[in-house]
C-alpha cells in the first residue's frame, strides 16, 4: 500500500475513532462512574492490523489529543492516559498480528495487547490519577481491584471482540477503495 494511501486510511480511521468516542461513551463499572467505555479503540486496532504498529501508535496519539481538545475530558493527563491505554493495546496487538497474519495471530495479539493495556493502566493510574484527581496513591490502590482493573479488562475485551468480528470485512472494503 502506498504511503499516501496509508496516511489517508489512518486519517479516516482516526476520524471514525473520534466520532465514536464523542457519540458513544458510558460508565460500565458502577463504583467508578468517571471511567467511561467507548468503542474508539476499534478503528485504531483495525488501522494497526492493516497498517502496522507504528501507524497504530500514531493514530492512538492523534485520537488522544483530539479527544482532549474536542471533549475537554481529562485534559492533558486524560490524553496521556488514553494514549498509554490505547497505544499499548494497539502496538502489542498489531505487532503480534504482523508476525502471524492469521485468526490465531489476531486473537493472541489482542489477548496480549489487552493484558499489556491492563498492566499499563495499573501503573498509569498509580502515577497519574493522584495528580489528576487530587487523591492519594492509597485511594487509587484501593480502586484497582474493584474498578480500574475490571474496567480496563472489559474495555480491552469488548473492543477486541468487536475488532475480531468486523476486521476482515472492514479491511477488505478499505483495501478495495485504497487501491
């Protein structure tokens, strides 16, 4: 795929990601209503699988910044948290998928990416949430098992399953219009 086509596809998928995040976001863990699920990682995962981990990481960065600008949610720390979360998921998943472009490679990539995302968000929340929310690290530590870890497992899992279900059809369509 030509470099310009990759840039255009990355831009289209990033735009779809921002639209999904703006239109669809809701809490899924009652104890932590500030943690909002959104399906924005799905187009970024598709982009990472189609275009590689570097493009996936770039898309995660662009979407993170745009989300902070357009929604104001989280500000710079929210953008950083979003980038760490989505970037980890997409880089790990797409790297593994690029090594083994099969259903098994996709599943293994998304499982590993999901685990990486959860671990990254444990560390990210312990470091950044006290600054962002003005709470102690002990408060955040107490939120890990009842809220932060389950939220990130659910978000990564839901977005991975949806990506798995739509990737082939979406990627075939995008390749047909890009070539």
